[in-house]
C-alpha cells in the first residue's frame, strides 16, 4: 500500500497508483508500506515523525534541498529509517534545487552527518 497524503494535482497518484487521504494526515493511524508525497514544509518535522510512525517499509518525499538537515536525518534514524537515495531535480517555478529523498526502514544512511557546530 502506497499512501499519498497530500496529492495536490495528482502527479504521484497517477505515476504510482497511490491511495490518497481525504482527511487530516495526523488523524491517520493505519500503517502503510510507503508514503510518497510533496509534504507541507510549514510543519515538516512533525510531518516526518508521523510518516515514520505509519510506514512499514519506506518514505519518499519531494523536498527543497536545504530541508535535508542533520536534525531531520536524526529524526529518521531514531525511527529506524535511513536515506537510501537522493535524486536532485529542478521543479519548474520552485526556488533552488529540489531533492526526491527516499528512506527505508532498517537501512543505513548513504550520507553522513553530525550535529556539531564547527567554528
């Protein structure tokens, strides 16, 4: 089962034959195999945590490249998910470079990070 909780114009739904969500994402408690979406950036940390609670296999999100932070990687790691791929792309009318990021449960990150402040 692939869930697309905020389908917008339906690009992922058409490409992947996803199930969609008609109510509030945070009220969803049903486990799914994958969550694939372009999430709302205004509440991204909470959104990520909820995705990792619901997914049994993986989460794939379209994010602005600067939204992939050590803190968010740590959120995923604490939930048992590691980044397995990052595909950089340019989305028409969006600022900067976007990244389609995939995390899988039980996998290790393909990139490293630290949360130390360098001086």
